[in-house]
């Protein structure tokens, strides 16, 4: 077997992989470009690669039709939106992924954005750099410079998956009361991190000082925070979104920010990346925007590297990979 690795990997797991088989390592983080699917399929056939490791490269049906040598595709992320899983399965290609690789990274960013909104860190930084801090005691006598704490406030977590649960735990450590809404939650997790589950989303939005969105980017979550919910949201609420831009009704959010009902917002996800210059959120000083950095940590790469190599080792050793998303293919390798 030979492996073509187009995803970033850390040294130790990559060395382990090279002990198993010949490896061609061409991380897209180094080349700064994603592979053309047609050229990639041709290369897999020509150079006889049986294992492909990718992170963001698009793998359409045509690739699986043309790359007959392929036996295993390893995806260094949780989402499979860029992979035709049905085609992979139909052509007998096992697919593994790395769920949970970025849980800590996204959860920490969420808390960081929450703190930034609470203490207006971005505005205070600009105040100092622009020379508008005139007196040593000004923060204590100028109401505009006085902010609030997270402790004692209520956080509403929309979506209580792995990241939502981690955010809930971190928020609890800050002394926040945590509410959550997730219609798919399994009963055993209801008592985790002192989370109170809300029967409806309206129960959460009407009581939360902060709302953090952690839902998949799928059609069913579009405008989950709808115009009607945002119109009745607790006045002064702040919204943090590190998962799906479309989960929040953009026009209604802009209206809420303009009226002051929504006191601030922070987004790490957008309709297109990079953010278009005409996006209405760019016009608000109380909106914090980050360039989709939720999972962009060295630790995330280290975690997905270990997870991928562990599963490749199992595959090569004749054992079913732990994170296989199309287990029906496994019987074909007997």
C-alpha cells in the first residue's frame, strides 16, 4: 500500500505512517492550493495510491469512478460535506473521519468571543491605541468604559453536541447559569455541567443574556434563530455563532443590533469565506468578526493526525477503523 497525504499532519504521527508504507506528503497548508479532482484521480491511478488523506479537498463521484486503486479515504475533519460518501461506498472505498478534533479549540474561541463582548476588549484595545484614554482613572468614572462580568449571567447554548457541551462546561466554570436547547439530546447528558434543558427554543431566547450557536450547517437549521424569536429575545442579549452563519436570520439580527435589543454579536462563520465587503455585520462596532479560526490550532492538527494514523494502522492490520462512516464497506475487505 502507498499513501498520498494532502492534509497537514504533525511529525510523530506522520513518521508512524511512514513506517507502515511509502508516503507522499504534500499538505495543502504548504502548497496553498487544493487538488483538482480530475487530476487527483489520475494521479491516484498513475502512482498507485491506495490510501488518500485529505482535509478540505473536494472528492466528487467522478474521482471514485476513476480512482480504482483507492481503498481508504481519511478525512481530517468531522464534516463530510466535500466528499461524495455514497459514491465512495458504491465503489468499495472505506471512509474515516475525525469527529471531535476541534472541540476544545472551538469551545475556547466561543468563550473568548463571549469575554470580548462582555468586556468590550476590542473597543478598549482601539481606545488605547488611538490615544483616547486620557486619564488613569477614566475606566472607573466613565460609564462608557465600564463593562460586565460573565459570572451570574445566563448562557443559552443552542445545540448540545460535543462542542456545545464543552462550552457549557467552560461557562459553568465562569459561574454562569447554563440553559440549552437541543431536540435530539440523549437523556444521559441532561445533567452534564449543570445544564438546564429548555423544552422550546423560545424558553431559551427569552431568558439568556448570551446565546451561543452550535448546530450543523444543514438546511434544517437555517434561520433557527428566526425573526420572531429575535424580536422577542431578552433585551441586551449577545449572540455568538461559531458553527453556522445561516442559523441566524441575518436581516433580523441587523435590525436587532440597530434597535439595541441585541447588544452585540460575534461570528466566526460566514455565508462565503472570505467575508464579502458588503456584509451588513461589518458596519457595527459591537460586532466581533474572526476569519473562521475556530479549529485553527496546532492542537487540532495534532489530534486529527493521531486519529487518522490510528485508523490507518487498524485498516492495514485487518481491523475495522474506529471512526469509519460507511461500515457497510468493511465486509468487502474480507
